[in-house]
C-alpha cells in the first residue's frame, strides 16, 4: 500500500507542472484572442465614453494615414537642414569665388530716405521671430536625426525643453509681422517687365564673365526682392494657418490625419522660407555693400540707390520726394 501511495504522489507531482503549463498556455491564448478582438474593434472605429467633449476623444485610437510620418522623417528632416546649412555653404563658396557686390563709385556720404521708422520696426517684428522659429523648428523637425546623435540624449532633451515653448511663443509676433508686411508692402512688389532683364544678369551681382559690371534696372524693389516677398507672403500664410491648427487643436478639432497634414504643410513651407531667408540675409549683409543700412536706419547711401534701385531713385528725384538724412 505504501508503495502504491508513493507512486500515486509521484504521478501527481509530475502531472501538476504540466497541468499548470497547459492552463497558462490556454490563458495566454485566450488573452491573445481577446486582444485581437479588441484591436480589431479599435481599428474599425469602436468608441467608448469620456467626459471630454472633443469630436474624436471617444475613440481609443485616432487612426491616420501611415504614409505621412515617413514623409516627415525621410523628406522634411533633411530638407530643413539643407535649406539652412546647405544654403549657407553655397553662399560662403559663392563669396569666396565671386566676392561681394561693391559700390562702383564708393560711398557718397549722403543718405537717402527709403524706409519709415514704422517700416523698420515691422521688418524686425517679422524677422527676429522668423529666425528664432527657423532655428527652433529645425530642432523640432530634424533634431532627433541630426542633433541628438552629436550632443547626446540629455543635451538634446534640454534643447528641446527650451525650443518648444520659444517656438510656440514666437509664432504670434511672426504672424503679426507677416500680416503687416504683406498688407503694407505689396504695392511696391508688383512684377514689371524690367524684372526679366534683372534675372538675366543675376541682378548684377556676378563679378566675372559677361555678367561683370552689369547694373539692371530696378524700382523700389528689385526682381529678387519681389520673388522673396511673394514667397514669404504665400508660404507665410500656409505656415500661419497650419500653425494655428497645431497650436490650438482643441478649438479646430482636427482628425489625426488633418493634424499630420498640417504638420507636413507647416514643415515644407518652413523649408522654402528658410532657404529664401538665408538668401535674403546674405544679400542684405555680406553680398551687397551698404545694403544693411536700409533696415537699420531706414536710409541708404545715394550711390547704393543709384546702383541697385536706379528707377526708384530717378522717380523720387523727379517728383521732388527725394529726402536726405540731416546731420
């Protein structure tokens, strides 16, 4: 009898782990099956209950077009880096080969009135936030791929902690500056026939070959400035509208796909404005001798006006509105 009891206990001891394993496997299989059912229901738009009143908050997961995120990562992240650092490299190389555009007759010492104080203020109201938005936007859009591997996760996290609130706050003065510039300056940015000739000789900024010494006609704004203005007006509008969608989703109540499309439109517009901004900054500072004075004091050297904006200079001289800065 004792032998029988021992054998029975041994059989039970051997069988118990097997039974436990079988029960665990059955439980796991049931959990997987329930998970699959739940996930399928979620993907099909199953809703639940929430105290939130937003249109989409009843859905556990807000589905979106999965093609959008690769577009952001593969195209836009390197795009913003090329728009900023690529254009800087191109201009540095160009200046090393070509040199800058000097005033052929030197500085006259006479400063001609060009921009009002309010125009100068409006320019910097849009320009300073634009630069900060481009830099912080670069971190937000491409930092994970290009900045974090260089500086490390901790340093990058600290950068992002600053970049995000600065980006959000600077959006408002940027939109104000964009609106004022677009409305107030459009009258001087209308394309004209002589703008074609300006492009044909690259604005007279080339210092070698058949382009050397060319001074194409230009009014208050030359053809390059007009192209920059209309690009800024158009893509600034896209950036502003898409930015509002991203800043205030609780009021716009977009779908996940609409939010991501706004992000794509925002980023692509930023890439275009970023490239134009680098060109604009280089042309106004390093490339054009005497050009920066315009947006510092509102006045430009008389020889600069004659060389770069001759039609405008001739017009104000003829109609008696030519005004010099008093000493």
